[in-house]
C-alpha cells in the first residue's frame, strides 16, 4: 500500500474553536475546551489514520496581541513556530467576527508561506445565513489561500469536506506514527489537561490564567490508575478560591476530572489533588520551563 502522510497546523486567535475541531476530526477528546482564551497552552498533535492516509494535526495556542506576561509570550512563540514545516494550515475564524487578534494571526499565517485554508467556524451561531455573504466578501486575500470553507466544528457540519481538501496536500510518504496512535503526548500530559479543564470552566470569572497543573504521581495497576496532581496558583489568596468553601470546589474539580480520565483511559482512576502556591509563575521564564512550557 502506497501511504500518504502530512502535517496540518490549526491556527487562529484564541477561542475560535481550534481544539473543538481537533477533537472532532480525531474522534477523541485530546484538547481541552472552554469558552476562555488561552485554554490551549501547548501544541498538541492529533493523529488521524484512515485507509492509506495519515493526517497529523497540530492544535496551537491562540495567537493574540495583548498580554505581556512571560506566559503570553511563550504561547505566542509556540503558536507561531507551529506554522512552519507543515504541509497546510487551517486558519480558523469565527463567523461574523474579525478582531485585532484575527489580524495578527492572519499576518503570521501569511508569513509562514504555506498553503492555507480560511475556515469560517461557528456558523451554527449565525441565525441569518444571508449575513455571511458580506462578511465573506470583506475577508483579506493572499496568494497561498486555497479556499474559504464554512464549518461548525461543534456540530460537525462541513468537517468531512474540509478533511477531503486536506488529503489533497498529503505527500506520498511513510506514516510517522502507528495506525492506532491518536497523539504523541504522554498519559501524564493528558491527565494534567483533564484536571485543568474543569478548573478553567469552574473558575471562568476568577483565575483561569493564574493556575496550572503538574502531575506528581502516575502509577498503573491492573484495571486502576493512581494519579496525584498539583494545582499551582500564583498567590496564597487564590488557593482558597480553588479549594472553595469546605473544599467544595476542589471536590467538584476532582469528580469531573476523574470522570474525564476514566473515559480517556478506559480504566478506574483514583485521583488526588493538592493546591500549592508558586508566586508569579506565569511571569517567570524559569518557573515556566520547570512546569513544561516552551519545550515544544
């Protein structure tokens, strides 16, 4: 069998549905999702193998203009570097929205000199479809734009047509991964993300950007994973917010994360959570490196 294999970067500003699209095309929840910018903090590979084709998707952090912390700069560097050495880019835009962050992302995608598709996402949120026409007419143009596609990553509409377009860009090459691989990320990384997702969702208005998760314990027994995770915050006052009254919020995070982990790993999970303070970690390059950032 003559195989084809290629890499596809999914790029765009924060909160346009990049992770939702990755999860949709892979058919498995790899990237965490939340209605908050900077939910994705690392480049995550998602691998989809079908017949002779293997597509390696790269989900990237959202490209943004504002934010001067070390973490913001790391996220932008990670996203920008992921646009090079790929076969095609999916530039995601939310239907009816074009912001300064979209413009910045557009400039970086154009600079990469890689064929790309403009993918208009969240079309399910547009009640009057006729409004799309003037929006589409105002989109910028570039010689590397292959087409403009309209999808709903959440509902799945238009995603099969998008996948068919991608296959045209796959070079004849050996597969990079085994046929049943879904990602190159470790189980520990996926576990940390599974804990961070309910934190991001439950702390929407408080401190989703001031915390991160590190796995301290990960052991596998027959039919059981034992996982111990540290939730790092920047200030002592934030520790109480994460724990909640009488430990209620931390308990809710643990329940949601454990359910997600059991679904992901298909085994029973014993999960322990601790909340600790590492002052100013989001603006400390050394602390970021120790927590696994900027190493892709």
